[in-house]
C-alpha cells in the first residue's frame, strides 16, 4: 500500500505478491491512494498519524459524496460524473506540473509515445472500466454492502496473477482466499436490499481492477517505470477521460437534461471533483510516511468507519449475518495482506509495550489473544451499531402499531 515494511519473518505465501501488487495499485474509489507507488519523501511534514487521518478523511468523503450525488441527489449519470472527475484531474495535474514541484519525478521516467501507447493506454482502458463500474454500483447497492463486497478484491488479484503467471498457485493461498470468499458470501446472503445487477457491477469492477493491477506489475515494472500517485494520474487521467466520454456518448449523454445538471449545481460538482483530486494529493504526502503494516491496518479501519458512517447517514439496515460475514472476510483479508509472521511480530511488540506501561495481569497476554481482541473489538463496533439500528426500528414499529 505504501513503502514496504521493514524486514520481518516470512509472511504468508500471498504476502510477497500482495505487497508487490499493492505497490502498483490505485485506490479503487476515484483515483484514490496509489498503494506504494514510488514513495515521495518530503523533507519536512506533519506527524504520520495526521497524514493517515487526512487520507482516511478524503477517501471516505469521496465515496460518501459520490453516493450522495448519484443516489440521494438524483444525478443518475455515474459515467459522466466519473468522466468529469478525470477531466478535472487531467487539468489539475497539468497545472501542478507547470507551477509546482509535486510532479517533477515524471522527468525521471523514460516515457515515449510508443511506450505510452503500449503501456499507459491498455492499462487506462481497464482503469476506466473499473472506475465506471465502481460508480454505477451506487445506483443499486448501499455503501456498507459495497465495502463488504470489496473485501474480496485480493481474491480477484490473486487469481489474475495466477492466470498471468506472476505468482505460482499454492494451497495455503487458496485456503486463505476461500476464507475471504466465504465471509463475503455470508455478508451477501445477509443483505436485505440485495440487487443482482449491482452485485454483478461490483464484481466486474473488482475483476477489471485486478487485471489492471497485474498489467501494471507485468508491463510497467518490466519497463522500469514507477510513478507516485499524482504522476500516475498525470498519465492515466486523459486516457480514462477519453474512454469514459466515448462510453457516455452512447449511454448517458443522449438522455441527460440540462435541468438535472443545474439542479445539482456546478459548485457541488466542482467541489466533488476537487475532493476526489485532493485524495490523490493526500496520498502523495502519506506514502513513505508509514510501514506497509500500518497502511494495511489503516485501510481496514477506514472501511469500518465508512460502513458505520454510511449506516448513520442512510439508515442502512445491517443484519447480524452480514456483520459475521464481514468479520470473517476481514480476518482473512488481514492475514492475507500481512501474513502470520508479521502479525506475530507486531502482536509481540504490542504486548511488550503494554507490559511496560500497565500492571502485570494475572493471566499473561499472548500475541494471538491480543490480535483476537483487536478483531473482536472492530467487529463489536458493527454489532453494537446493528443492534441499535434494530432497536430503533422496533420502537418505531411499536409506536405505529405495525
């Protein structure tokens, strides 16, 4: 997700692949965090915790803002909205390239027209398709359920890497991803407002994103090209905008009404695109500030916060089965992303730190117990929120006599 973690004991079989692929992937929500592309090392900066909080804020705000515009505000043109974001990003990166030093690293890339057509354009096609699907799904599914399904993304990446020959299949990796699939399946079965069309859009978007990530690994790494998030956006945004516009010409442009655009307001659309772009700026200052372990855990925390906030905003009904399924998927995702060795080492450090600052308990804490408590605490937040939601529904039903 960002710079690699410090050397540690051997992790899970999937760790080396997942960390490598994360080093080349952008966040699947509106050109979000480029997980570990070439680190940008500012000479001075804020505390890493503030950069993490900044990234979580803009990432979740972008998703919630997109959902509100496409669903709640009635601007049901997700392809055009994505195209607008990309046009804004293309213009903004051009301005930054000319008047700031944020994109100076692009001069180190041996980019030629032939290389651009061979690498950037093909990857941009899948990137565009991934972004379109990511926004189309807001028409059909809740933000909470979307995030639950997205936890299956590493499964698609791993299968794509096996098909491309980037990684060799292994039984341990297969078992790990089956746990994630089982959790997502359980969460899907518990979804009250399930939409097959929306679910398929999300799965297709995940598949496109997985192919794009592996293509970056195969095509760009082979050419020795590594980009930070803004430089990647500098090259990808024009291609993706053109692809989205081509699709919109035959789907959304013929039926859009100017009154619908004016109803939303250009100011709102401008602010929406600006926030999506600021997510990339936040990513630049975040990368290189923390380890891969911290970034992975921050991403999990971000998703849990996003689910909780979306439930409060849209009063989404979450069942206990969904909470259980998502918890299982999170456990599998954490193990997949970090690995047993890194988890054990981190838990030992946490136990050592706590033992020096807290009174000695009657029963010593083992690393496994610490990790279990952390997972249960995260799941407990969702359980409590779900129960409170159902209590509120029950009270309402009693008052109305239904």
